[in-house]
């Protein structure tokens, strides 16, 4: 705050603070409080709203436990409510997308920050930014075409002799969520890349050279020097990628198979198809709580503060 006052003066700093307060209060806090309040009220006809039946309860939250479904988890047969299973699948595969983006983004971020020529950095960053100029909808539909049964991916693999028959990628080779994981990883890898790149850029190269001069192998140099310094960037990237992946609605709708159901699709069904905004609000609150728990876990895992993630 002192820096803002010194740089912009009292008047302009006050305007900035008021705009930020308006954004947080009116566009984030109040809508979420309204949704939280609606999540405890029953879905009633308009004429009965405010009547004797309009009482607060946990009935909307308990609906997530309805409709048992037989499934297997790590080869163990279990019976879970269908919406709980959808919720667990969404959290698990969103975490898997986060892991894959970290695996792809970290080496590239290190290369850009410490190995690539400074003259080539603007060109490389431009090449990375070009896909972001295209909307997520177009990228999702492009991947839908690529992954179709008679699409270019199967044609290329058959032309190279890798496969003999076309693969139904959208139905999944390993799970029903394979296509969703692939496309989400592609869409959000840059959200992991740039926070890590920014963090590694601030690392003094002399520390890396000193570790190498002392005989440290490359993996130990990264484990003991680079990764500890890049922890805020890694935590920030993990939080962004997980929340974007878990909250994605377009990509699972476009490329997902009939057997793959993303939890935001369930929330959308309650809001749009069933017109039950109260139950949809309850499911949204459950999902919001899961995202908050994930952020807290990332902060504990990487031992960073919320201020470090926000940088």
C-alpha cells in the first residue's frame, strides 16, 4: 500500500482500492453468499416461495448421496452414489491434468529461463502464445476432429504403421476420460508454464553453476536448487490448472465420451435442464469447498503462503 501511495498518490490509489473492493464484493462475495443461502432452501413453485414449506435444510446437499452405482476403484468393486463418483472422478482427473502439465511445463520453463538465448526468447514466447489467440471452444472442436475415429491422428498412426486399426480415442484406451485429460492438458499447460518460468527467471544462475562445480548431478541440482526456488510458481500453476480443469464445462462436453461425466456438467444439468437452482447451488458449494481444500493442500505441500501464490 505504501508503494502505491508513493507512486500514484492518495487520489489514484483510493480509486484503485475502490475498484478492487467493488470487484471482490459485488462480483464475487455477494453472488457466492446468495448461492450459499439458496443452497439450503427447497426447490418450490414461485407461489410457495416464502411459505411454510420454504425452510432451511440440508436436503439439497443430501441429494449427492442418492442413486447408488456399482463401480471399481483400483480394482475393488464398490457401490457409490453416481454424483459422488462423478465428483471423485473430476477431482482425480483434474489432479492428473495438473500433474501432466507440470511434467511438460517445468523442463520448458527451465529451458526458456536458463538455457535459451535471450534473443530467441521473444520469438519462443510468441510461438507459445499463438494458440491462446484462438478461443477455447475452437481448440476443443479442433481436438474433437483430431481424435475422431476417422480423424487425422488415426490416419497418421496407420500411415506410420504404428496401429493397424483406428482407435476410438474418445471412448478411451485406459479410461473414459482419456480424451478430456489430453485436451485439458493442452489447453492449460501455459497456465503452468508461465508462473514457473517467472519464478526460475529470478534464480541467480551462479547458484546453478556453483552446484555443478561441486559435482552435483543435474537431477540433484534441480531438486535442491531450482525447484525450491520455483516453489511459489509451481504452487501457483498447480492451483490455476486444477481449478480451471475441474471447473471446465466446454471441453468435457465437446470431447468427452458418453461414459465420462464431469462434475460441472452435473451442476449445469441442475441449473439449466432441471431448473433446480437450489440443488445446483448446493453442488456448486460442494465443488467450491473441494477447490479451497486443494489450494490449502498445495500451500502445505510446497510450504508457501497465499501471498507467494498471488505474486
